[in-house]
């Protein structure tokens, strides 16, 4: 019975208004992914930008961020402003932490540069080491006018 009274005292100490304020501040500072991290849920975030490299070629700047090692499928596409998919491809990969890569457009989307304004997008179906599965996306770049491809 003494164990339960210790448990009650601990719960009272950690449920004071000050503790709740600290918890709320932690959620605001660390964002909504804090709860996922506490529960061990995998997540992935992706930022895409179409840029012209120093050689004049069109490349996709791809930044992925995860909270833990994850692996799975990534579906990438080039889309028009109205969401029409021009081409797409998929790849299996492993992501860990923050990774920045540059892809040639055909390698990322499966097609050459469209002749109309487009954006590149990616969707993920991932699995963590603990075998938890989740889907994320779409993550899309801003709309891009066809760049002068110097290749």
C-alpha cells in the first residue's frame, strides 16, 4: 500500500500548474513532433526546391529530416500547377537525421524537364526499426517555370 501512496505523491508533484506550463512550453518550442518522439512514432519531413546548378543543369535540392532511422518507399513526381502528374517514379531508401541531396531532374522524377510551369513532389511510406509504419506527404516544391537547361 505504501507503493501506491508514493505513486500518488509523485503524480501530485508533477501535475502542478508549473509542471503543466513547462510541458506546454516544451510542445510549443519543439513542435508537434514532440508527441511522436515520446511515443516512438517515426516521421519524415521533406523540403524540395528546383534550382539551376553552376553548370547550368536543372537539379532538385532535396532535404529530408527524420527523428530516427526509417526505411521505405518514396514516390516522386513532376506535376503541373493544377496537380496533373506529368511523370513519376519510386525508390526504396533509408533515411536518418537530416540529409541534403541534389538530384538531376530525370533521376528524381523519371522525366525530362517539362515545358510548362511545374513542381516536384514526393510522398513517403516509411517503417521504423520497431516496425511502426506511417505515410507522409505530399511535399512539393514551389511552382517552377522551365529553367534553361544547359546540359
